[in-house]
């Protein structure tokens, strides 16, 4: 069933595991992620960036597609539809009005007081409708759709605590050296700050840029209070590789089901691997 992230993430933090957010791009991604969750008996968060929502024609199409799949695939595990990197109050409101059960308001690029102000406004609107809210502090490196950074800024643990207290958010994404897209070299995550934020912020924390983080770092992050890990690029790379393979092996293929079907299979396998790595399997 469709739920907010609040319960899922509090349980995950208490249980010492993390729930994966896997980003949608189309029908096949959505099918793969939901099937993986059901097979693994894992809670799951469907991440939808503003760019991906535009690609799929809008928030309403996304919600109705997910609702249709929950029914047709007999999905019984908890599922959240989450706006990833919401750029404004209006975008968050639009997603909530269309039926999203969770939103992220990403106001981390502006001054702290503005972040507090817009995040509080989103929380007020969202909580009245039972929708959960994630906010961000600091800057995640790399690029994902419209979200582009030319550097990395580490979140300040004191500001994290203050943002949670003043806004009432359900979960916080402190940028601590993670990057959207592939890492150049080994990731260098700020575990000292993460431990402090995990202990002091009072909410489960989120790790963006999950692609390419070694398992030992994932485990450390979870032990410091990370209860949600976002993965997008890894599924995209796996599916693109499969499509290339299928098309290269047979130049006569033209039916999209013949190449998107196998791509869907590898996305599902990738997601299952992440759920096991994050420890969310059998936790639904
Ligand atoms: O918001 C989504 C993520 O942070 C995904 O990052 O594409 O590096 O896995 P990734
Ligand atoms: Zn992100």
C-alpha cells in the first residue's frame, strides 16, 4: 500500500538497516522496483525527480501508473512515492496534490534562514495531508537532472539539529561528500559529522548519491543513523548496458519489449542486490 516514509524510516533507524530510494524513469523501472520489493518483502521508496516527472508527462501520470501497478502486481509491501529534490514549495504542493506520499524540499543552495522558511512551509502543507518531508543541508556533488553542483559543501551538524527543530521535518539529508552519478575515485564521506548528526539531529538521516559507495561505507553510514539511501545511476547504467548488449547481439530486433524487457530484469536484480546490502529485505 501507498504510505509516507515516516514509519518506514523510523523502523529502519531502530532496526539498524536502511530503506532504498530507487528513482523511476519509466514504466519498466517502476515495474522492476516494485517487483523487487515484493519478492524481497522489503519496504521501498520510489524516487521521482522533477525532470523524470516531466519526462513521464507529469505527477498525475506517475501516481496513476504506480497505483495501477500496485493493484496489477498485487504489491503488499509498504511503498512511498517521493518527490526527489523538490525545487520549490509550489512543486512540492503540486506533487502532494497529485497524490505523492512524500516530498523532498531541496533548499540547501540558499541561505540557512531561507531553507528554514521554505522547509517549514512545506512541512505545514504536507503534514496536514499525512505526507512526509525530507530536507537537505550542504551540497551533494555531481549532477542529477536539474540538480547541478560544481563542488561539494559538507553539512554543519549544528545547523542540522536546528533545521530539524525549527521545521519538524521527518528526515534530513546532510550532504557529507556524496556525489550524484559515478564517483571519481573512492568516495570520501564525512563520517565524523554523520555520527554527530545521526546522534543529535533526532531524525533518521538520508544518504544521497548511493551509486558507487562501497559496502563498508554503506554499513558505517547505517550504523550512524542513515535510514534511507538513494540510488539512481546504478540502475540506469545496468539497464543501458543490457539494452546495448541486446541490440548489438541482434541487428534485427525492433520490438521494444525485446530490449526493454531484459533491461527491466537487470534493474530488478540490481535493486534486489541493494535491498540485501541495505538490510531491508524481509522487513516489510
Ligand atoms: O536523489 C537521488 C540520488 O541521490 C541518486 O544518486 O544517481 O548517484 O545513485 P546516484
Ligand atoms: Zn539526490
